[in-house]
C-alpha cells in the first residue's frame, strides 16, 4: 500500500470516529427526551437506565453509521482539497478514483460488517430493548407525592398531603389504611411528617408528628351494631412502614417478544413470511367456502332424475317470478343471507387487514437488512466527490451539506416505507427508492469531481454571469 493511501485512510478514520460518536450522542439525547416521562420519577437504578441506553445505541447504529460515513467523507476530501493536497495527488499522476480506492475497500468492508450486524446483532438488541422498555413502561409509579391529590401507588394505602416544602417535609397528612378485615379503613391524620427508606430499601418509613388515629372496631358476628366502638388515639410521633416490594421491576422474559419481525434475522423473517402466507390462504379459503354456501342451489332433485326441464328465465323483476304466497318468505330468507354475508365479511376483514399489514412489514424488514449496508456505499459516493468539489473542511459547510443530503435520503426512505406499509407501494421498490433516486446523483458528482468541475464555486458563477452581461451589452 502506498503512503498516499495510508494518508487518506488516516484522514478519514479520525473524523469518522468523531462524527459517529457525536451523532450517536445526539440520537441518544433524542431518545431520552422522547421517553423522559417513562424514566423520570420511577426510582430506577442507574444501571437500568444505562442498560436501556446501551441497547438503544445498538438500535441507532442503523441511522448513525450512514450519516457518519457521509459526514466524514465530505470532511476528509474537503480538507484535502482545502489544503491543496488533492492537487498534489493529481499532479503526481494519481486520479481521484485511485485516491478513493483504499476508502472504497474500507467502506465495502464496513458495509459487509453492517449487514452482518443488522442480521445477527440488531435483532438481539431490539429484543433486549423492547423487553426492557416494556418493563419500564409497566413499572408502577414511584412514590411521588403531589399536594392535594390522593396517591394510591402503595397497595392498601391512600395518602394525601396539603403541602410540602423543598426539604421534603409534608404537612396536613391524611392516611387511609385499607388492610383491615372489616372493610373499614383506619384513618391517620397528622400535622407534619417525613418520608425515608430503610437501609435495605425494602420498606418506606413515614415519620408522623402530632396527629390522631381513628379506627372502628370490627364486629365478629357480622351483624350490624348501632353501638359500634370507635377508637380514637392521639400521638406525638409514629412511624408506619410500607412494603416497597411491588415497586421493584421484574424483568420480562425476552423470548416473549421473540416472534416480532424487528427481532428476527433473514431466516426468521422468511419463516414468518411463509407462516403468514399460509394463514392468509387458509383465511381466504374459509371465507370463500362460507360465502359460496350462501349461493348454492336448493334443488333436491338435481342429479337424481332423468326428467329434462328447460331452465326458467328470470327477468329484471325477480319478485314477479316468485309466487305471491312465497314472496314474503323469499324476502326474509334473502335478508338473512345478506346479513350473514355482511357479518362474515365484517368479522374476517380486520383479521385479513392485520395479516396483510404484517406480511408487508416482513418484506420491509427483510429489505432493511440490505439497505443499511447499501446506504453506506451510496452516501460515500455522494460525500467523497462533494468534498473534492467544495474543497472546504471542518464542521461548517460540509456539515450543512451532509445533513441536507442525509435528510433527502431519510425522508425518501421514510415516506416510501410508510406508503409500502399502507399498501400503496411495492415493499421492495419502496425500500430501494432512495437508492434509485440518489444513485444518478452520486454518479454525476463523481464525474464532476473527476474533471475538477467548479460546481459549488461562487466565483465561477459570478464570472459566468458577468460574461453574459458583457455579451448582452455588446449586442445592444
């Protein structure tokens, strides 16, 4: 390998790693902002949130990797052009394609790695992420006391406070204890209190001060007694304990989500697609059989007699062909048949729609395994020529141009995928439409960079318009 190739690879690796981690950090921040309501105020351990972010970072690689390739390729060749290193390379007899060759090999290797990642690692990451996210969303709310609102988070207890200060001291506390066997709660009212956890974290202690407790004595024989005993006791301090075992998050078995399409590799998607096709075929056959039964001929003599009778012709007015005494019964029978058909169709249509939607989604996810790898190659052949043309490095103009092209790619893919899932586009065409649109652009930019075109040179366009103005002035 020539030294010039090592120079280009080193110039590409540094911005690629930097942009990859920056993009990953931004995407993780978007994730936290999106799910902040599910994570804040539930008392999760720090390692649970880190585990969730780790799995999410694996999921976000499908978006971070192509954008990083585009950014780093523009920055690399933009910096080489800005420092006149591309001019030196071309003056040494090395064309742009030869200079890009080591990076092409690197990008192809990266694309193959991304394919294996999306086929083997990404389904497992999705499985872990969605199972953990399911537990997070279904975990009970942490004991977050809001003034003026009854809190029923702890089983068998209801707590209400009038106000609380910044130090966590509660004032005007009303506590309902529903653990009694007679169905009548024990009521505790206190002027103030503090809330703390025990050292092992299994119990919460509510330290109450200056209060009164009301408790109605249970009746053993179950008969109403108008002279029921009510016990009232005052206290200066008391410390009721609450069991917090219900607040601990029990992890769901990830295998419960294993049949979801995003958690399958190519073989699993193929098997699921075949299963869905068989279910749809069975549903269609059953629907056809049920509907055809409503259009059978009620003729018991058909096939069992040699008497030949010419078929009776029925005109537009069907009721006139039916004897007057049987018309009412015929109408009732027809109405029942139509209602039965409508009922069968209304029952089967939602099921058929769900199955077709899932079948389309399997095709979309199948193609997505390949589009991640192909997007790296496509965006490299857009970014590298762009950097050579604009001849500007750093984080300014290259970043703006890279994000613009990536947004075009992402919007095309997202809109086409949505149309495919709605049944408006073929799933294969929808997942590759961005490549069909942007591949000619990549070829055009590569050609322009090869011939040293001043495609984004403002001075070139100024001189061009000045020449046009001079020509018009001479003609006048």
